[in-house]
C-alpha cells in the first residue's frame, strides 16, 4: 500500500480550484457571500457515502485542501488576472496545435507571470483547518463518516464539489477492482478499462486500482502515481497489420521487445486452439518461451474448437469450454508452461462462475465493468461554532477511527 502521496503527484490545477472554476457555482457564491458579509463561522463538515466500499482519494483531497483553502486578499484584481489567465491558456493551446513556436514561448512567460500575480494575492489558510479521515484503501461502510473538515467555513466552502468528486471517482474504481480481485481468487487481474473513459483520469484510476490489488495496468499514465509502467498483450490491430497472421505478429513483437514477456492474442481467426499451438511452436523454434495466450472471442461468435461440443452450454465468446480446450491442447503438445488468460466482457459475476468450477484461467483482463455503479459522497455541516447544526435527516456521526 502507498499512503501520503506528495501533493505534487496530483498536478492540481491550483489557480482554477482556488477561483472556483471547478466548483458548483452555488458553492462559489456561498464563499463570496460569506466574504462580503464578513461572516466566517467555524464549522464541522462531515463526509460519508452509502455503500460498502474501498475508500480512495484521501491523499488527493488533502492536497486540494492544503493548497486551495483560503481567500484572495484583493478579489477585484485577482478575478481580472484569472480571466486573463484563462484566455492565455486558450492561446497556448492554439499555439501548440499550430506549432507557433515564437508566440508559444511568449504566452508561456505571460502565463507564469499571471500565475505569480494570482499566487501573490492568495492567502493560504489551510493552517487553520483541521482534517481528520480514514486512509486510502480502508474498507468503509454505509453512512460511515470517512472525513471531517473543521475550520472557518469561507476558507473552504468552494472546495466541496472538488473533494466529493475526487472521493466518488477514486472510491468507485477501488471498490469495483477489489470485488474483481477477490472473485479471481488471487489470480492476477489486469486493469484494462482505459479506452472506456476520458484519458485525463487515467493516473487516478490506475492508482485506485493499485490500492485494491491489480497486477498491472495498460497505460503508463495509470501507473504514474505508484511507479508502474503499462503492461499488455499483442492487440488485434498488430495482427491485422500483419495480414491476420498471428504468428508473424507475435514473432515481430518478441523481436522488438526481447525482455518483455510475450502474451499472444489468439482469437483473430476464431480458432484459439490451433493459433495457440502455432504461436507457442513458433516461439519455441526461435528459442523463446511464450509466456501466455489471451482469449478474447467475440460474444456473438463460437470458436472453431467449440462447435463440435455444442448442446449443453452457452458456446459463444470466451466460454468455459473454450478455456479447457486451449489448456488441454497446450498441455498435450508440451506447452504446459504457457498461461491462459481471458478477457472480453468479464465482470465479477462471470469471474465467480469460472472460479466456482475451477476453469483453468491464469489471469483475467477486465475493462468497462470496473467503471460501473455509483459511490457518491455527501458532505454536510453538522456543527456551527461548536453547536449542533445540520439539515433534517442528518446528524453528527463521530468516527473514532479518523486520524488527523
């Protein structure tokens, strides 16, 4: 486990968060009202959610509060500089796209100057705020208080959208991954959902998956926060580039990356058994050992080896019988060291079904199902100036396990 990640890990858009750019507008307006009225009560904010879950995102929230709690000493110039900064950032993006090198450098200098001006006007008040919480990776329960934030409210009223969003996303991924890892009975799980969501969230998603026990991730970005590079198999695209020749694609991969364990994708021609044997044999002739094969047959097709066995089970996609067919064929031909992995629509239910009857799977590749469900967090004020104060239906729910 990794805890207390340094703040710079997260590459926070600090100026935008301070200005409320990522906040629901009503939270930013709340901050503005409190400041204009010179009203800054000391409140206790309580954070919880409604599921059995694996908590994640705490370190990131700490970074947000530590760098973005406070106020602008002179809001007029600050808001002007911020609006100008946003325009400069648009110009920088345009300059990068169209390769305007001279203007790009000048715009970068202007951006730095504006950020310095904004930082000079910002008064960081995080020292007056007390945060207590559980830690990343903790098992949490419905309605359990996972964090409290205590301090002068106007300093952090604008941050609620940001820290709740962080906790919700990271906890969802961590919780889904934990369920899959447990279902897999300690067999390796590869985190392969990058293509199913926006690229910008990969680093945090990969960290959340790591906290719940995945063996590997598919992109370098997903491993950035915890020091891991992306892993993976040969894709269908490479095989197609070699005119559908899985053996040729695999040998090319092995030659290009001699120090990487080779995992061949063997369903391109819908004949996983024959293709697995061909690839394993070709690798052996090259003096290499095939580390594994991955079965990824379409859920609307029946593999060639399964057709004659149809009648008493659902034969489509990566069915249990297909795994047995590949495993038995490899063993029979002396390739018992070659591992068999599966992917394509695998989720908790399906993995449990495979494990319940001991299908000889060596590793699971899991994708979009890891983004399913909701793990929404809620924050409520439960004390104002030391006195109980909360909306109807919510009350102070202390948790002795929270740490400063």
